[in-house]
RNA sequence: CGGGGUGUGGCGCAAUCUGGUAGCGCGCUUGCAUGGGGUGCAAGAGGCUCCGGGUUCAAAUCCCGGCACCCCGACCA
C-alpha cells in the first residue's frame, strides 16, 4: 500500500478516482490491457447491484438463461447498423485446438444476434409472447481508452432480451425496465438518475429508440448508468423471429434489449466519494458497520473483545453487515482506513463503553464530531438499522441537491457554453438535429445526454437554432 | 488511433545525464513499549534492475531492436 496522500477530488477528479479504486481495494490492475481484477470489496458492491436488479427482473416475469461467449462472425454482419457499430471493437477467435477455424468466432460484445437466432426457433405463436429472457454475462469490447469499472475491455453486465407481439407492448416493456434501473439506482445506490430518451446519434446500433438513466458524478460530469432499447422489428427481420397471430397471420416480433454493467460500481464511487475516500450507500455497502475495539491492557482487551463480540452478534442477528476490525493497528489508523473504504457507520467500543453500557457511533456521511454520538447498547440492532436508513436517505438527499444545483437552464448557445465551462448539465429547448449536436460536441465537448422523460408543457425556441420545439434536452460532458 | 510517460524487492520511488559492490520510504517478520483520530524504538527477511542483441576489463546506466502497462486526447451503449 502506498503512503502518499489521496489526491483531492476537487483538484483532479480523475487522479482521485484512479487512486481510490485501487487504494480502497475495489479492484487491482491485471496483466491484460484494459482489464481489471475485481477484488472482493468491489465484487460485493456488484453483487448488491446484481441481486437488487435480479429481484426486480423476476418480479416482471423475466427468466434468466445463458448463451455462449462465442458468436459466429457471420451473425454479427446480419444487421447493418449493428456491424458498423461494433466491428471496430471486436475481439475475434480464429484458432481453436491448434487449427484455423473455418468460420471465426467473435467474443460477444453483446448478444442480440445469438439470442435473436435462438428466439427465431423458440417463438412460434402469439401465445409464446411476451418472451422475456435475461442473462448475466461478461462481454468484451476492444476499447482504446479504458478506465477501471467505467470502461473496461472486458466487463460484466446483465443483458435482457425480450420479444413482443406489437410495438406498444415492446415500448411499454422498454420503459418498464428503465423504471427498474432508475428505481435500483435511486433506492439502492442513492444516485438520483434522470430517465430520458437518447438522440438519434446516441442511439444503440440497430435500435428504434434508446432510453437511458443518466447520473451526475461528483465532478458534475454525466455518466450513462444503464440503457434500455426498443429494437423495433429490425432484429426480428434479420433473424426471422416470427409468430402466428390469433388470426393465423405470420408477424414479425418487436424486440427489446437492455443492459446495466459493472460501470455502475464506478458510478457509486464517483457519485458519492469525497476527499477522504469512498462513501458507500448503506444498502450496497459490503460492510455497513465496522466495530473498532479500543483497549490498553490485556484485562481491558478481554473485557472489550467480549463486549465487541456480543455487539457483532446482535448486529448480525438484526441483519446488519457488521465487521470487527481486530487488526493490531492504532485506532486512529483504522478510523482513516475505514473512512477511505466508505463504511457508513463506525462503532468505537472501549473500556469506558463497557462500563457504561454504551458505544460511540460515527457516521461517514457527516464529517468529524458532528457525525459522532454515543448510543445505549439496548436495542442496538434496531438503532443501527434506523441509522443506516437515515444515512441512505441523507446520501440520496445530498446527491439530489447537488444534481439540482448543477442543472442549469439555458436559452442560448452562449449560456450552454458557460454551463459546460463551469461544469454541470445544461437544460434547454432543443430542436433535434444531428448536425447541430455534432457541432456542439466539437466546439464544447458536451454531448446530448437525453431528452428527459419528465418534460415541461408547451413549446419554446431551441437554444441553438431558435426553431420552435416541444422538447427539452440535457447536454453535458460525459464519461 | 494520435500525443506523453514509465518499466529497478509486495507497493511507491532513487541511482541512468557522468558505466565501477543496486539504495530509500511504505508494507512484511520478530521483540519491547503504545492504543478514544494515520504510534515509537530496535533487529531482520526480501532484487535474472521488462525481454533480446551489441559496445566495454566492467552495463540498471551507453547503442540497436522488441514487448508491456499507465496517463491525456479522439472514438465509443
């Protein structure tokens, strides 16, 4: 472990991020370019995200399945936009068992094609619809510029694939999934994401419409945290996914796909972290409560450790994820260490507390003395659960206030430039134009993030072109 | 894909310009003290200096060739 100080997120957010990922033991560098090793502390955050999503998917009737890692190269070529979108970043397997393969396999960058092929065989009747499948998998995209969790050459995600009888059902499901993503981000990760529709130039390769949840990170940049695509009938036509409707007519299905990845772990780090390190939202925190025993003599140690163990047992019984830090370090060292790792609550228990039947609690979301209080030992499990809920709510409130303070309405291009310059999301009337969007991106570095689903009434003049429009869009620099 | 940087004990670095026994901090091990906000002292363990070739009495250091990773930018669901 290095001894140098953590970079300040205010001064160099990027350096801070890179440093904290490794310092907090979320991940390690691997021998493979652009690929990280996800260490237990980072993995548990992903597991939390995963189980929160999986519950919600299953409640919608989605079933999990698993498809091969390798996809025949020809599959990727079938959908024109899809090929164009993905071919530059494909990893291809050309040799197997020492022999050149007759047809190379690509390592999946996403599975629309191979799942589409399967759907074409499985779906026959309108009675089979909707057909709802999800898989938890790893994918590979040969990205040129990688960052731990945010963009890695190999990453883990879930990809959902569904088939529906008509446009409206597919559209409704696409939006239902978007709600699931937003609900998970807000309630579990305490990140107040904005649900929105992507512009045509930001749309998924081959999709009719792409919806997104956009989060604001600590440096006021945007991060696309998950996407849900209505694929229309494009993939159904290409892979021949057809069904017989109630009047015995052959119809192409309407399909959707949707994904959320380990990037979300990066979002949690960047949305909540501060100059002391990570701040984990309690619901996703691998360790919710760390207990630091304090003692001098052996006699004290015996008494304290006995009390600490009883405390841990009570918390565990109350379904609080508690950890005892019995390492042979100074208490001060441990305090800083766990603050860096973002543990929401620290309990200090020493001889004085054993005597008085109390314990000192410190909140990670409130700095210094302000966050410290002495709790009675009675009903400690219930007290801590309440405290964790309070911290979760406070983190969401803080992030929401931060987001709202940094979404700024713009009425002109100059105003947008200023917002982009000083950081934040610029919101303004926008008359859809790929050309103008490109121009803004080249001149300011900001991209069209989305048309928020939550739109104002009426119409206004586009901040860029002046044309009348009924839609408001968000622009920001993004990861 | 462009630009920059770096490869030396587990980690972070020095020594490279000016060739001559590879050194420091952190971490690790052991002991004693210490312990309610990053402890102190002492003694230890640990190195084909990225790879290949060349120059030289002698290469971490100079020369040639390769490889790898990181950072910044463009690109990107």
